[in-house]
């Protein structure tokens, strides 16, 4: 099967010792597309450079809520410049994180809105981070009805999933679906309309079983597809084909 990892942080320092070796190994593991999101302007530039170096890697440019307090005054211009590059396919990773609160919440909200405005102006999809901030994320999302994208690493309720899909959003699932406490999440995955489903590793984080506790990379995306296949009563090959099609439709710059 041919797999599309829609979210992997290959600019993370955990890959500093063997980044090129890991990326070079992906085609042999049937991973044919990867999106590398940015967490700040510097990492977005590094992700764009990786995308230029590997034909199957694409990038997104964005400022993560953890880094919102450090967003530069010219953030919009920097994102627009990056988004103009051939292999930058989205604005992300953006959103709100009220679990860690590494940036003040009012700053997170302001930076999130500014990036949604960039995405709207450039007609690009967004990759959203939503942790313990769903009401505020939804309020901002509703304020931009012409912006679409994906709620990455979805961990919310079935009720929230129904609201988001009714608004046109995709939901992406990680190795968390392989964990013993994933029953509620698997119920969401089983219900989700097929055209809204995506898969990701969130590498180097959220490594699926049976490799949990080790560094994650895109070679484990197969395990996410297999867990979703069991939840949805489909073959892993069908999940791979479905999420491949959905990923290309959402990230329309990717070919």
C-alpha cells in the first residue's frame, strides 16, 4: 500500500543525528508523501528546505501556539513568502494550547487569528492544533468560514467531530488509536465520513504500539492505518487509499 503521513516534525532536534537517513528510508516503507509542519518561522524555513531536498516531502509554514509569544511582527510577510514556494502546501501548525500555556492565551488567540487571515488571503488549507481549548478554537474557526483544513491529532468527542465535519473540516488520527485507552477515539474514527479521514504520525511523538516509548517516524504510519482499518471494518489497503486521496484533495498543491 501507498501511505501519506500528513504530519511529521522532521525539523525536530530528535532527528538531528539521522534525519537524512530516516527520510531516505521512507519509500522502502511505502511512505510516498509526508507533510512537515512548522512550529515557528525558522522551523518553517527548515521544513521548506527539506521539502526541496526530497521529492516525496512537502512542508507547511506556521507558528505553533507554544511559540506564539515569539511570533515576529512581520510574521504575515514571512508566511506569505514561504507559502509562495512550490512545495509549501499549507499554513500550520497553528491553533491554541491551554494545557501547557507556554504563551499567554490572549497572545495565542491573536496569533492564531492572524494566521487564519493569511490562509484566507492565500486560499491555503490550515493544520490546527487544539489542546484543551476547543471552545475558543471553534469560535475562531467559525469566524473564518472560507478557511478549511485539518484538526491534527484529533482527540475530541464524537459530538465535536460531528460539528467540525459539518463545517467542512478533516480530522487526523495518530498512533494514539493503537493505545489501550483509545476506545472513544476509535468510535469517532469508525463514525467519521470517509472523505474527512486523514492519518499522521506526529513524529517524533505519539509512537504507536508496539513501539511506544521510542522515537516515532513515518515508517510507523502503517500501524495507524491498520488500527483504523479494524475500527472501520475495512482493509489497511483501503484506509491507505482513502487517506491518500483525502490528503491530496485537502493539500491541493501536492502532486
